[in-house]
C-alpha cells in the first residue's frame, strides 16, 4: 500500500481497535475480523474513508490454522447441532477510493 508509514499505521491501529487484525497489504488492507465485530470494523473503515472491496468479504476454512477463539466464525447454524465448532476466518479487504 503506497501510503506514508505514519498514515498506514494510523489506519491500521484504528481498524485493529475496532476488532480486526491486518493480515496483509495489497491495494488496501486485508483484515481478519473478530467474531461479532464486522459492523464495528465496517463503520470504522467508512469513518476513515476506506471502502469495502465488494468481492473480498469471505469465509476461509481454518484448516490446520489455530487462531485465537475470537477470530473463529460459525457459517451455518446447523454445524453446532452436528458437533462442529466455529471453523472459519472472516476476511475483508478495504481500500481508499
């Protein structure tokens, strides 16, 4: 991301305080979002002048990853009935317009 370091870190800290973790930079910030925090992160991103890349919001299977509990997401309500725990990351990419 071609922003000055001070500005990029300012945005990063604000997004992380809203409930995300920056997992990478490309044309924007790729975020892993904590369970129950999507709206807070989305609101903070909009406040900062960032927009959600419409094709970037997705669930990604945990596979062998072992994220902290607050990053584990349920995808289907029936998974709990079958004895499965939360098994997905939620990722989104936000960019400057």
